[in-house]
C-alpha cells in the first residue's frame, strides 16, 4: 500500500502517518505472532497425570479466566467499531481477536482434559457467560476509538500476562515443583499452558504499545487524552461470571491479583513504557497537551529522525509530563 503525506501538516496527514505506522506494526505482528493451536497443545497429554494435585482455589481461578476469555466476541465488536476506516487497525484487531479466542479454547481443554469439569458443565458455563455483554463504554466510561482501544489494551494485556505468570508458578508449586535432570524447573500440563498464554499476552502488550506510540508521536494531544481516559479509573474487564463471588475470593486469597499489584506492576510500567514517570506526569501531559501547536508532533525517547513531515513542529515529552520544543528542528 502506498501512503502519500499531506503538505502542509493536516488532519489527513496525521491519519496517513498513523496508518502507515500501524501498517508496519501489523506486518511485524503477522510475521512474528504466535503459531500454536489449542487442540494440538502438547501439554494436553499430561493433564490426567497432574489432575489430582490442583487446589480448589486454582480450579476456581482457571474457570473464571475461561469465563473472562469467553467475552472475546464482545471485544471483536469494540475492535470493529474502534478501527473506523483504517484497514491497518482493523487487521491488527482481527489478528488479536483470533489469538485471544485461542486462549479460551486452551483453557477449555485444560479444565476438560484434567477432569475438573465435564464438557457439558463447561459448555453451560460458557453459555451463561454469554448472557452478559462486555462493552468498552461500560468498561471505561468512554466511546471506543482506535487510540483509546490500543491504550486500554496495553494495560489489560500486561495485567493478564502477570496473572497467567503467577498462575503458572502457583500450579507448578501445586504439582510439586517438577525439575529436569539439571535441576531446572519444567512446566507440564496446565502450568505449561499458562506459560504459553503469558507469552502471548506479553507479545500483544508490545504490539499495542507500538500502536499507541504511533498516535503519541503524530497526534500528541489526542493520544495523551486517550491514555488518561482509560487509565484514570482502570480496572480489569467488567463482566458477569456465574462463579463471580468464588472467583474473586480465590483471586484475592491466593494473591494472584490485587489493587496494589495493579498500580505497582501494571499501570506504573505502562506509564513508563510510554515515556511518563508516573500517573501525575501523565495527568500533567493530558492537561498541557492542549496548549501544543496544532502542527505539533512528538519526538519520542532519543529519536532523531531526518524525515519529519513537512509543516510540523517537533516537541519532546519529558518524563515528568512537560513538553520541550526542539529548537530549530532536530539536529
């Protein structure tokens, strides 16, 4: 696809620059994304050997995670709405939804192959989850847009990655801390599947960070406001699960997740990954970004690009959320 930049810098120019950047991200995603298939996970043949080692709390968490993953079709609707007219953005979300749907199938096999629940029980649970509908508006209080969707996905993917990593470690310990002949941990059965899911979520986190950085560079005020919109009152998916009370109790009692952990290990690294040292810095940037010139773009990190779009004024965003004009352009 060929992109032609507008000159001077216009709204059309911004859209074209962002679409090109997102298109580049999609090419990397498609080339390097996960290739596994849930039905053919090698850990499936190990499930029965470890089935009796898992605690009731862990079973409850896995069932709840399966329930949360079942809402991916609702995310697909958000993705379609948020992508607007951008083919590149729609391709990203389509691939993402495909990947996430695979996670739900993997958890279904984990629970069924281990004999923790029957296929009929899991199908009924899935059906009951389907009676609720997740929406971006209920989740964040804002309309779904490409920049809000990407910013929200960074934090959600990071938190989900951490949850699967903690669950992997917890299940490994319940399995008796299995090691190989060299004394290194091995992760069989469900612990291995959790490792695969965590790896996927980390990959997705990076994808959506790259998209958000594209918006941040070419449309600073819009991107920063979107980040503030979705992080100000961030929380994991608001959905109605059949086992909601037991699920939350198990999550909190086992320490797999907590409000403090979200602030310290999800939101703070998310801010830092986008160039802000803290929540306060992002808030300052959201407030001050409205004072940037209409043709402002951001130069992120230590970038010194030689091909700034014509008619733009480059600024750097500092870690404390303030902006500094790049005098005379970039050296």
